[in-house]
C-alpha cells in the first residue's frame, strides 16, 4: 500500500513539474478544499503583489458585515470623491451618487471595479486606510501570516504583498465561511446603468467544473488568478501568480487543477484492503 501511494504521488508530481517546466517566475499552489492538504506548490511562499485578488479580502469582510447585520444587500452607499477618483477598472460613478451593496459586490467580482472597492471600504471603516488595517488583521487571523494590505482594490502599492499560499488560505476561508455567497463568484455578467459588464474569468463553467473566484493584473504583478473547481465530492482551490500572458495563466492553472483532481479522486478510490 505504501509503495503504491508513493508511486502515485511521484507520478503526480512529475506530471505537474512537466507542466510547469516553462512557467518561470511564477508562484503556484493547489490545495484540497476539504482537508487543506497541499497537493502542489511552487514558490508558494514567495512575496508577490496580489493585484485585484486583493478584492477577495474586501469581499470576505463585506460578507462578514452582511452576516453580522452591519450591512444589507439593499443598503445604498454613498460614493465619495476619493472613490470616484480611483483609476480604472471602475464603474465611473459620480461623486455623491448612491449604489446598493449587491451591485457593488457584483462589480468587484465581474468588473473588478476599483471605485466600488473604495465605496465598500469607506462604509465599513472611517477611511480606506483604516479598512486596509482591518484587512491585514483579518488576514493574519486566518493564518495569512505573510500578507499586508494597503488598499481595498489592489491598485499598485509597493507595501501591499501576499503569497500564493496565503491566497489559497483566503480562498478556502471564503468557500467554507460564506457558502451562502460563494455562488456569486460564478457570475459572468451584470448590468449597471444600461451597460453590461462581462467577467475576466474565462475558466467559468469549463469541463473541470470551475466556479470562481477572481482574476487580477497589474504591470508589477503579472496575470494572477485564484480559482476553484469541483468534480463529484472533490474540490480543489488553486492559485497562480506572475504570468506574462492570460493564456499561459489559464492553461497552467487548468492543468494544475485537472491533475490535482485526478490525483485526489484516484487515491480515494483505490481499494487498499487487500494490499
């Protein structure tokens, strides 16, 4: 039994290593969502810029506020001058206008709207800077020990850093702590002011069963993604950071999840009782 499991795992690692032979200067990790076990990692604890994956923590805190009654989905929040002045990607809401929480959440997930991230931050803390402190404290409580947040959106800041491993912890926390909101990450489009916005997550509803969560990009970070896929009773959460092209990012993480799902499903199905 030990030899068989060791052989299966060795073949699994060989397949992943071959997949990533050309993926230089990236950080990646795959975990089993149920157990938290690391199925694959490569530079997973290297400090990186999270870009718009930052918004996952903004959403995590927002979901918590919804559960504790601090916010309601129907609440209309005011757009400050600070929020309206955020650089794209954004909805372009005018100063002094109001927008409901549900639309803000969809805008973060689908459009990755920086102005909407600031609106939520300012609703939950005196300033976005204060909210970033709350984000970092929340991250550390979750076990994201190497993560520091400086804003709610992921706009460039040299001190805002995380790791692939820390982001996988956040992905698992999001899935397990707020299952009632997790379906929102599969939203592919939404309409605001008669404009329809489509998702940047091109892996949704693929053959693997990918159903979230978030993409991100800045010039310094490269193309990032945190996503999750389920087959049967098995789910993996995967992160890859620092790709030069969207196509490479998506191909690599798809292969990473496919091999990981195959590994955990096959190992759980092996009958070792007679070995």
